């Protein structure tokens, strides 16, 4: 009878206040979702196993790897939308004034930073034109976003991006800026639209340009120097704010093969 009850599946409970040394019961929950997934892959849990997440944010150190042995697994929030899976890594910032309202801090080495979250909210890379909430296209565009006169102001735009609508507005296209030749940008990309055409002459903007860091909520990261620059929002206490940057490319990976597929996996009520 005991074996039969195991084969029907069991629940594994996880809580930010738990401990991975715990058994995963409701009274003694585990702490990390990754450990719970590995535990659920052990043979005695069987189909119908549930991993139940208590309210809170779960910072993943690695993607959740679901294999054929996890077929039939359910991962769900105890309370819908109250459990969050995050691939972001919080970091400690020591902010010092830089200039013109801009603050600066060093960040731990090894971080990849193309998104900055402040208290869970994504902020804008330094951009031109500045973002305007409610603007229908890209939250703001400017015909001179890549004009030679503006490019002349930029010391080194390598690593910046140019975003533009298709010339006939059939979609959008995006370019990685690798540098400049005189006052003309050197770009890669623009292939994201299947209608060959130049970028729109009006609807475009640039981002991740240090010299365009001039508005609250904007940021710029100098990877070579290891400095993060941030222009705080009005009345924002950055010394009490939580700063994070996503590091995982995937939160969940489902890996099977033709002879042994992954089947009937449910992810329910969880914010990603």
C-alpha cells in the first residue's frame, strides 16, 4: 500500500523560508525550486507529482531542467500569481554622485547586464529620444536619432542599438552598433523583417549610448570599466532600492527526445 501511494505522486512544497535539506513537506518545505525539480525526478515520486510554491520570489541559479522522468509533473503557485520565478541576480550597489544628477556604482565582475531592474521594474537604457509613456511607436522616435550631427557627440557608440520601423511600416528592424566611421554609424543586423527596405526615416531611436544618459529612469553600463550609471527617478531612494539584472537566458528548459518525450507538464499560476 505504501508503494502504491508513492506511485500516484506526491506533493513537494517550496518556500523562500525553507531549507533544501528539508523533506519538502508542507511543514518542512524546501527552499529552491531547482532542488525540488531534481527531487521530483527521483523515481518514487511518479506521475501526478506537484511542486507547490509558497508566496515569494525564487531567484533561479540555473534553468529548471524538465526531462522525460518529469512527465506528468505540475509546478504551481499555492496562491495564483503570488509566486515568482526570476532569472535575475540581485547585486549590492554603492552609489556615489557622478554629475548632473547621475549616480554611479561598481558592480560585481562577471555580470552580463542588458536589463536593469529597480524594485522589480525594468528601466530604460540611456536613449534618444527619451521615452515618453503613451507614445504609440517605441515610446518616442526622432528623425535625427542616427544623424551625423548627433553621432558626432558620441565618443564610442559600440554596443548601442538602433531600432526603426520598416520603411513602409510593415514591421520593425534592429541594428547592433559596432562603432562609427567618422560621424556615420557602423551597424550589424536589420534582417528581422522579411520585406527588404531601408529603415524608416522618421520612426527610429537609439539606446545604450552613454552621452544620451539625461533623463530619470535611464541607465548605462560600461562593461570595460565595470561602472553602472543610473539617473534616479524623482524621490527615489536608491540606497534602499533593490537592483537586479537578469542572467539566465531561460527559466525553464524541457528536454526530451523522440524515443522518450516529455509529456503532460503543467506550469500554473506562476509569474515569470
